[in-house]
């Protein structure tokens, strides 16, 4: 039995803040442990592993900080599986690319659940559902047309997407049933890929000035931090709905709050510059603003899908094939990512 164990490919497991139990169904976990020798270690203790373990490790589950010295000793390493979803600037990517070592992320599992919550927020803002419910609870409800003074349809509306990765595509698919006119600003994609997805490539200016609803679903990079500022909000149509789903660092959050306070726009967000936000922060009681506590993607079904993706890609690479389920880090863009890692699952 011991000899069989020694012949298994080694997987170093350091998936913080996730855990093996979080991302693997019981049958998948059994498969993982039966097919691989799992070495569990804290993320900051990789360099404490013995030289033979490092030399023979085939995969890393998680994206712990890795020095060039440690990686140089990992002669059999094929792939680093980021199960947090934000590619972190904590390892020498150029060395990994030169050696043909994949860095992949399972972040696509969050696209569908986040898109569904985003759609719910858009509908709530469009039909004033949350505030109407609160008024009913206190006996201050407005009946019939009196309760619809700010209501509007999502159907056939003009929708703008800022960013068109996995999440943007998932939102576009959900909006097809609403026959919305969807425009997209994404400077990292060629227009042909957008038109093939049945959306209209356009400028940021056009998205801001023409959209009834704007979804912000772009990753944070060293080029777009805080670029949605007071000037951007002033360009939006009066009464437009602004929905922030990706990362708060893209937005000047104080400017967003002022735009909502003034009544110029209505907004909803699943992410914040500080998580959790201070108890006394004005956003907690801001009228015209719907709050969600970074919970859009945190469904067990999404976490468990991570494990399936990891196992399928490991199986491919065990056969000398490239990973196909997880999304690969790209040499040209990975160093430009600036998303803050999550601390709460």
C-alpha cells in the first residue's frame, strides 16, 4: 500500500481561503485522494516542505506565494490552480510562462450565480421592489400607479456592460429574454468577438450616456482603478440604474454615493471598498441604493463546481494535454490585474 501511495502524483494543497471540503463533493474528494498524494500545507509554509516533495509535486491547489527559488526546485510542476478567483501578484509569472507551467483560475464558476443576482438587482431597481416592500411593512405603501412613479421596464431597455468576461457573457445571456439592446465597453476584446456574442461594441462614453441600466463587471487592473468617477456618473441618464458586481476598486465609491444621494441615479452593489463596511457608513441607509454583502457568487453549487473543474483539468494534464475547464492566466495581462483577494468565502 505504501509503494502505491508513493507512485501517485503529488498535489500540494493550500487553497486558502477555500478548503478541500468546500470545493469538493464527497465523491470528488474521494477521487482526489485516491488518485493523488495530497500534501496539505498552510499557504505561507510552502518553502518549508522538503526538497523531494517540492521536486516531485505535479500540481498546486491554491495560489500561495511562491518565490523563484522554490519554483526552481519544482521540476515536475505542471499547473497552479487558483481557486480563489483573483489572480494574485505573488509569484514570478515570467518564469512560469517560460517553463510552460500553467496558472489557471476557477473563477468562471461564479459567472452564472453573480449574473442571476445582478439581474435581480436590476429588476428591483427598475420596479422599486425593495423600497416598496419596506413601505408596506410600515403601512406607508402606495397602491397601483401611485407606487410606480419611478418604475420602468427592463424589457427592451438600453443596457450597458462595462467588461465582457465570463460574467458579462452570463448577464448578456440572461438579458436575451428581455429583448434588451446591449452595448459593451471592453478595451481588451476585439469588436468581432462582441458582435458574435450578439452585443454591440461601443465606447465608454456611449455606455454612460445612453444606457438605462449599467452593469459593471470588469476586473480591476492597473489601468482602471477608480476610473468610474464623478464625471462618469454625471454623464449617466437621469434615473439610470447602476449595478456594481465585480470589484469596488473600479469605482470612486464616494462619487457613486453622491450621485445616488442627489437622486441623479439609482444603484446597487455586491462589493465595497471595505468589507464589511463600517457600521456607521452612510451607504447602509442610503435611499435609492440596494446593498448585497458580497454574496452574489457564494453558493455551494459554485464552490463544488470548482472541484470538478480541477479534477477534469488534472486528468487532461496527466495525459499530457492542456487544461481546458479552468481559465488560463495570460502572459500579457496577468501582471496588470489588481483585484484584492477575498477573505470570506
